[in-house]
C-alpha cells in the first residue's frame, strides 16, 4: 500500500524539499535540524548530541528514489516539530560501520537515539500516519526530557496547523488497513462537498493505480515487455514504476510508446500517461518535463 500513500504525499514531499532548500540558502548549508552523518562524525553528531536531546537516526540508501521520498517526509515532520529532535541521516552504502554496529537488516530504518542508546526503531518504510503515531508515543515517553510541544528552537510558539479534513483521515486509515473501497468512499465524500479538493483527487488517482496492478505478476509483465506489440504490458510496467516511485521512468516509458506507435496503441499510451499525471500535483516538476516531451513526441 505504500505506493499510493507515497504518490498522494508527493506534494507535501516537494514542499518539504523547498523548505529544506530555502533553509540551506539562509544558513549556507543543510538545515540545522537535519545533519548528514558518516563514520567519522557519528560520535559527535549522534552520540554526544543525544546526551542532551533526542536524535532520530535515519539509515538510508540515497540513490533509491523511494528512500529519497521517505527522507523528504522525515524532513517535513522534523520541520513541523522544530527543536524537539535532530534528524541525522546516514547513507549505509557510504558508512557501513554504523549499519554494522546497529545490526541493521533492512533500510530505510529510523532509530530514536537518546542519551547514547537506541530507545525505539521503525524498520522499513512507514506511512505518514504511522510515523505520526510512532512519534506521538515517543514524545509521550520522553516528555519530561524534551522541549514542550509547539515551541521552536528559540522557545517561541509555533503557529497552529490547519485541521485535517475528517474524510482525509478516514481515507488514510482505510488505506493503512488495505480497504481500498473504504478509502475511495471517503475521498468521494470529500469531493461531493469540495469538488476541487486536490488531496481527494490525488488520492482517488493513486487508488486507481493500485487497483490496476492488484493481482498482476510483475515478472509476467517483465516477460511480456519483450513483445513490442504488447501495449498493455507497457501500461502495466509504467504503473508498477509509479508505485515504486520511479515517476520519470514511467513517464518516459509511455512517451516512448507514443513516439514509436500509431493508431489505437498510441492513443492508449497517451491517455494512460495523462491518467498518471492525475496522481501528482499539476506543478510537479516531473509532469512539467513530461508534458514537454509528450508534445514533442506527438508533433
């Protein structure tokens, strides 16, 4: 189910990236609350820092698209809770000693480090609601040692966030439970009240993506790609690429089909591509680039 959540949250991930880049411009480097850690500075940036404050240690593989999107989500949550912890990021392909010392089996993984010791862990990729729940429990357990909620690094109160629509929450809970019909119903309720709600539109498009690939064997799709005339295999392959976070690869695949085919096959690829656009915000950089490439392929 992670693919649907990942696509539905891509807008927030892009916004988090923009905030990170803006902070980097102001400080001349990475935001103060997000630090890159390696074997050389682990003792200073993680162990020593954790003696007086909480450190969330992210173990990742930076070259993996899905892991990068997860990193952006963690940065977003770190920015929302300014001053309550530091996010320390380790690329395990570069800093293998850290992963070995923690006996990490799979990445991404997220450790809470306090007073030099791991006190909690999130193995693998969690959804945003799951992470928020894990963080809430962690904050409760360490409440007496951490800054009060709602205070930033300077001690000033942070502005309250707009409440999340209850139908969005219902949809997220249904997705976490694997209830696609329930999630669809929640998004449709929201659209009935707010026909232009972008979160609901993105959610429905992401659910459609999952439905198309349910019960489909990726290995069979890979085998069928050897037949240039099998347009359906190309469409399914693009869907699987979207679900794994390989957005540009999915778009390039379908644009390639448009370039080399004609008639019904070309129309199917074009319409499928436009449908995949609906799973992302309209101003997503990948869509902007793909629209230019599609225009070139068509004309």
